[in-house]
């Protein structure tokens, strides 16, 4: 992971909490609902599921963007 890329995305997402929900992930990536949940279900973006809720670390979103 490039430090410059990481700093760029950290600045871009500074207004988001360290842990986001799917609706925030959708907003961050600009994807539709189906694509967002597909990424989560396939663990393309690291997350934990607790009951019906997904917990997504913001750093996982940044790592996904840097890799892709």
C-alpha cells in the first residue's frame, strides 16, 4: 500500500467514522446497493457480520480502493 495513496484516501474519508455501515460504504464508493452487498458477502472488503448488520472498518475500504 502506497503511503501517498493511503494518506489521500484517509483525507478523502476523514468525515467518516472508523467503522462504517453498508449505506456509508455505498456512499463512499459510489456503487449501487447490489454491488455494495456483493462486495461484503464475497469478503472483497473485509467486514464482520453481527446478526443482520455489517461492520466495515474504514481502513478496509481504503485498502480495497488502493488494490483496485
